[in-house]
C-alpha cells in the first residue's frame, strides 16, 4: 500500500518557547494522519464504536526525531500500513517538510472492545478494505 499523506500546518500552540515543534506534538500529527487514513477508507472512529463496539488504541510507539519543525511550517504526515495482526495494525509514519524528514515512527495500534477494554479482532470490513490495497 502506498503511503497516505495528510497536510499539517504548525501553529504557535504546537511549538515550545524556542519556536520549535514540541516533541509530543509529532505524535499528535501522526494520530491525525491515521484517523484520516481510516476516514478516507470510509471508516469513522465514532461510528466504529457505536456500530461495532470497538476503538483503536496505541499500544506502542517508537519515534526518531531527525530535524526540528518550526512555527508556520507546512508539513506532510504519512500513514502507511506495515503489518497486520488479528487485533493489531503496525504503521510506519513520517513527518516531512518538503524533502526533509523531521520525525519517523513505528506505531502499533490495537483494536479493543470499547466496553471491556480487551483486545478484539479488527472488524472484517476494515481488514478487507486495507489488506486489499496493501
């Protein structure tokens, strides 16, 4: 599957006192890209909870910071499915400014039962939609 890209502009609130993107905000940018990937596939997370009783949560994130981002930068954030499990999806993600990689990460999300907070198989419709293109 080709990487999905989502545009992000860096706002003042995203930066620290030095005008550099605060490190934790890269994870927020990546979350948005994963959400928009699901949305582009026809899956809204609130509807998944209401109709299927599942939510996705981050189990693990390994991130490497490579170059600083700054106030007003226009960034692109990728979300690429790198692997599947019965209850999990592994994403490779990058935050780019033009051709410069600011951060890259491997993020593992787990599908859980929204009521019991226990792992739950990924809904078949999602597996079929994304494994078909990966």
